[in-house]
C-alpha cells in the first residue's frame, strides 16, 4: 500500500487584534515553519506577512522616516499590490500615476 503524503499541520495561535481609526490587524504566532514567527493580517484586505525574529529585531532599528515610508493604508495608500493565486505579487499604481 502506498501512503498519501500528509498535509503540513498549521500550528497558529491568535495573540491579538489591534485597531484604530485607520486600520485593523490580527496578530498570530505561527509555529508551522522552521521556527516561530509572527503572522500579521490586514483585516480589511486579507493581505498578510510573516515576520521572523530577525525581521522584528530589524524593525526596532528603523528610523522615523523609514516608518513613514511604510505607510500604505487608507488615505496613505498610493499603490496596491495584487496578491494573485500563484503567489506572485505585482505592483499596480493609482489611477493617473505613472509607473
């Protein structure tokens, strides 16, 4: 008898929901990969990112200008990413904006 490959088990626990007048995100601890990482999900769009401890430590070194450059939600969104099913994200620009 041949055995069917088992699907990878997702080990994830919801830690918090953070929100204000501009955005709401869900924060989870994901332990499904090679090591623990945070999963941050945008409640409005479903966009998400996994952040490793190295990436989180790097965020601590960001300057105020770095953080301002990261704002891409609500009134601050000047471009959006297409999260296609094949996993490749392509940038699109706002109407009237040149690439």
